[in-house]
């Protein structure tokens, strides 16, 4: 009997080890749900539905998109964070869910670092700093100097405290010793419309949402907040090139699994998803068409990118004087 015990233990360990890849290989065993924590029709929803269609074919199982919006993506994120960690419930969202929200709310119903496992960052884009054509500044440095000469006269539209636009302008103001006037609006669309109409002088907008307006001369793009210039707008310098490397204004789209999902399964889902988004026809239609840069990184690379973003946003939150509510 004593001789059998080590053999039995060894057999049990081998069974456990073999079960890990088997789980990844047998996935999916039922329909998969991709939660989008925003209303239908936006770019996050469009990308999710395009990916779901391709995954349905690849996995030979229905992959459906469910829009669970509200509370700055918190409601949808919580649904995924508390779902069974078997890969059959995923989250496709943008950066505020795991980066900004931790600084805006005293208590979240999910842990941004543990409740959601990074699968892959699908795409990323810098955000334009835009101004109305009547503003005499033709680059970001000139805008800062204009604010220096006219304290509190340069009004910018944001979509709330702690949003990218608010953090960017308040960080610039604090670090450069100038004063901008914050005018919050109820959403991205009305904030952008205010800048286009001249109701305010400045704002921040994605190339996808404001690129056509830039080309038409309805607004001027002074800088872009990503690490590099946009392919479709090579004449627009980055915020760092403009002399302000401490400020960021980016948006990324990422896929997540519930915390506790087996790493082997996360890797499997990541390989399948990135294989799809890297296809030229997918990239052209759903990435480049939105003025996004394809990323399609690994889970480890995505996790590292999130940590780097958190460090940058943490400093911007301090500069802007934002306190969690």
C-alpha cells in the first residue's frame, strides 16, 4: 500500500497537468458572450460585433455581443468580473474601465488589477487636441502661450471630471502655470459639438470622430496624444513633440476575461482574437477605418501597457486635483 501512494499521487498530478491544455483545447463548449459596457452603435460595439462574427466561425459556437451600459462602464465590467472564469464571458472595453475608474471612484465593485484578466489590446489611437478655427494658435505650444496671456479666457469642453480632456488641460495648466476654463458637457458628442460651433475654444476628440472636421477646416488639430503621429494625419505632431511629454490623451480597445481564468485558456483566446484582427481585411475595415493603430499584443504585453498607463494617469490625476467620489 505504501508503494502505491507515491504512484497514485504522481498519477493525480499528471491528470491535473494534462487537464490545463485540455481545457483550452475543448473551449468553447457553449455559446460565448462578449460584454460591451457601452451603448450599441459606438466604435467599441462595432469592433466587438465584427470580432464576434469571426470568432463564431472559428470556434463553431455562437459568439454574441451584449451591451450592458451605465456608470462609466462599471455595470458591464462588474458582470464580467463576477462571471464564471471559463472563457465563455468576455469583456471588450476601452481604457477608462481599468485605468481611469480607479481614480474616479472611492469604491469599485471590481478590482481593476485582479477581477479582469488582460487578453489583448486590439487597437490604440492618440486623441486630437482640437480648437475652433477662430483661435489664433496653430500648435499646442501657441495655445498654452495664448492661455498664459489671457488667464481663464480659453474655455475647453470636457465630458466630465476626470475624463481625458479634463485631465489633459488641467495637467497642462498646472505644469505650465496657466489657467484654462473648464466647461463640462454631458457626453463626448456635445463636448465636440461645442468646440466645432465655437461655443468653447478647445476640446479633445478622436481622429475617428473629428478627423473629417479637421480635413474640412471646421476645427484645427494642434496635436495628437499618442506615442506617434497618426498615419492618416502625419502633419499633426504628438503632444510630446510639442514639448509636453508628461501629458497623454489616448484611447485603446481591449479584450478581457474574468479574473481566475486559466492562463492557458487566456493565451488560447488571445491567439485566436489577434489572429483575426491581424487579417488585412479586418484591419482595413475595423481598425484603420477608425483611424486606429493595430496593436494585437499578448496578455503579458497588454498587462504591462496597462501598468504604464496607470502611472501616467496617476500623475495627471494629481496635477488636475481630481479626488475620487
